[in-house]
């Protein structure tokens, strides 16, 4: 995963938008899902300018939470997210995969510390 910089070089005024993605996951598939995210999804998203900040799996493997950010406004993040969601690359990566995610909670968040 990429290391989160404090600010981009030469862009002190640039805003970073961050989203929390919390998933209820099938505990039987949790480790497979983590590997899938780490090996395929995260690198593809990072090539599109996203930064995966941290990833957390609950002790019972029923909930996975991760934080993803991108330099730019909320609107710019939303456009990049939509482009990712509609991309052929994403469709290819997810093709034939089991249903890892049973429910989602997606929210824009603000880093306090």
C-alpha cells in the first residue's frame, strides 16, 4: 500500500477527500477477500490516484473497514469513484468472484488526528 503523504509536493492548498468503506463480510471468505483487495483491487485503485490509508478486519472476521483518499474536492473524488465503478478494469477484476460483501456502509469522513 502507498504511504500517505502529509501534502503533495507543491500543492499545499490541495484538499484531500477521504471515505470510510465498512463492509459486512462473509467470515468464511474474509481472508480470501483481504488477499483479493490487497493483490488486485488496491493496486488498481492506486493507479487511478486513490490512496488506501488503512484496512481493518474485526476479530470475528465479520466486518472489514478501510479508508481510501484522494487529493481533490469531494466532487472530484466522486467523479473518480464513478469512473472506477464503471471501468472495464473493475468489471474484469470482479468477474467471477464470490459475494464477499453482504452489506456496505460508505461515508465521507474527516481525519481528526
